[in-house]
């Protein structure tokens, strides 16, 4: 019987509490992670204005203290940077999901979006 493998965490991230980036040190330092790249753009229509959001995923080991907009007290989402990518773009955590909860292959997914503009072409 085939089973799902736990992802490998080949990069490290710095995790900052809201308002700490870039002036204060990270809350979590050198956290093993995996960046999943750019997901499909998602369009939303709010009050006759079309907004385009580009989300990406950062995977962490189960139980890593990552806080998103919808699962942190008083909307205090984290900022994450992954300097090993060759750039230190700050990503804002949108939401968190636990995958494989209760199984040996459990891990945590942070749905994030980049602060600022994407470069052209996107790396």
C-alpha cells in the first residue's frame, strides 16, 4: 500500500511577529521549510474593483508556531523571509493548514502572499 511521504524541508526561514519585520529580530530563526512556488492567481471582485492575489505555499514541520490572519489573536499575522532563495522577499501569512493531522507524515502549510510587487519576469 502506497502512502504519502512527509515533505523534505530543504530551506530555512525567518519568522517575524506582526510589526517586527524588518527592524526587530525574528521570533523563529532558521526554521526548516519548503517553498512551493507560485500558485494560480486568484481574482476577487470587491465593490466593482478587481483585485488579483498571487498566493504561494511554505511548508513547515508539524507544530511550527506560524500565525496567519485567521488563526492568530487580534489579526496578528506573521511575516516570513527565506533568504536562501537568493532574495529576502517578505511574505505575509494569510492562513495555516495542518496536513495529515495525527499521522506520521503530518506537516503544516502556510498560505502566503508577497509584500510589494513581483519582479518581471517572476523567478
